[in-house]
């Protein structure tokens, strides 16, 4: 397998010549004939120069050096191409006897692709985990603040006869509705981004596959909904409990009277104060 040459030539490479991939040449701003210093496998510094720029190959390296380079390591992977009309069985048998593992290019490409997918999946999981942690923290903080600010509204519902379960059910329903609206907006945004990526990849690859992680999306929506419902239940129940406690304290608070006396409201206190109040009114 020979990668496509973009600049320079692979024919009759001179001593000290290296071949770099197009990605490395673009990122490091390398040019044909540019002198470099390479560190060989034994740690020795060897002067080299760029002889050619080729396309990046799946599973391939960013730079290719000749085996004659002083201190270079033996190749770990080699691509063999058979000559049409000639059998390569004797050469393959000799390589197998020497302990070399031989496999089709399709198998090698599939294994390299699977390894890259696993690495990408692990990186995506780590990044998504950090993003989800911050998103859930923001969701809980917003719900707790919003429910606490509606203390009077929830207290009015409680005074009109609504039970705690009914009021908390309303709060949980509103939280679930907020998660549903956020999910819809996220799907529309993600769809537009995926559409632009598909159009861009179509210019490089014929019919690029479009894979949507429906199972992961369902797990994320379920986690957000459960977190929102739990935060709404805790915040709503706590707000109602604080409202009832403050209302109870106000009802049972001592009442100051003229003359410095004070007492508590109740049937016995009202009965004792009734003649006094009547006498005062009579004198007035």
C-alpha cells in the first residue's frame, strides 16, 4: 500500500530523506527540502530533510524514514503488494516461518478503525461526562431557585385547600415540561450541526455514514428528567414546609395589649378578656 504523493517524489530517495504526511506538514508548516533534525531510536540526533508529502493513511505514521537511517528501528508494520500473474505463496511461507504475522489489508484496516473508534468513544464519554455534570448542576440550581422564589404562590395554593402532593405534582410537571422543551431545542441544534458536517464530509468521502446514538440520547434525557423531578420534589416540599412553619409561628405569636399586659390567642383568653373589653367600651 503506497499513499498518494501530494508533493515531491518517492523515487530514488536520497540519504537522509524523510516522507511526512499531509497532516503533519500542515500542522508543523513543513516544506519540501526543509532541513530537520530527527531523533533516532537509539537517541542519536540525525540531520534529515523533507523529500515528499503524502496522504495520511489509517493506522500509519506521521513520518516515514528509510531503514538506512543511522539508529532507526526495524519496521513494525509493512504492506506487501503482489505482482499480477505471479504467486506469492513461497514468500508468504518464508515470512510465516520467520515469525511474521500476515493478514489481509482489509483485516488490518478494520482493526485499526475499530481501535480508533474505541479511543474516540472513550474521549467522548469523558468529555460528555464533564459536560453532563455541569449541566445537571445548573439544572438543579435553576429549579431550586425558581421554586424558592414562588413561595407565596405555593402558599396561596396551600391556603385554598390544595394538598402538598398536588402542589408538588404541579412543580414536577413544570420541571418535566422544561426538560422536554430543552430536549427539543437540543435536537434541532444537533440536527443542524450534523447536517453541516454531513455536507462537509460529502465533499471528501462518497456517501458518509450518519450514525445517531439513540440509546445514549435516551439515557441522557432520562437522567435529566429524573434529576429535574427529584430537585423539584425536594425544593417544593421544603418550600411548603417552611411556609407552613412560618404561618404557624405567626398565628401562635403573643399579642401585646394596652397597659403592658400580653397574652395568647385562644378560647380561654378571649373569654377572660371579654368582660374587660365590654367594660372599657361601656366607659367609653
